């Protein structure tokens, strides 16, 4: 196990050294764009559910959120209401 831990640390340090300078900035930018796309796709999926609206796509490079609700907060509130009603 000790040898495995040492080899894992060595590989991790090597990986980190490869993500320096320009490659790190590029990698971070790609990850950021993927995170935004993931968020938008998730919002689009939720928008299909009753009581939600779908996003409007335009040529502008902006995201405007109005009267928004977070799906996880909605779920937690629903569970809290159910627990209160059952109590």
C-alpha cells in the first residue's frame, strides 16, 4: 500500500506539472465553458416540468434570470412540506 501511495503521489505531481502556464489556462477555460453548458442544459430539462418556463435563447452573449427558483431548493421545500403534512 505504501508503494502505491508513493506512485500515486508521483503521478499526481506529474499531472499537475503538465497543467502549468498556457495549458492550465486553456484547460480551465474549457472546464468553465462545459460547466456553463451543463447548467444551461440542466435548466432546460427542468423547464420541461410543469410550473417552469423554458429559457429564451438570443444572439446576445448574456444570461438573464427572472423569477428563478433553484430546483434543489424546490425539492427541499417540497420534502419539508411533506414532512410537516405527515406530522
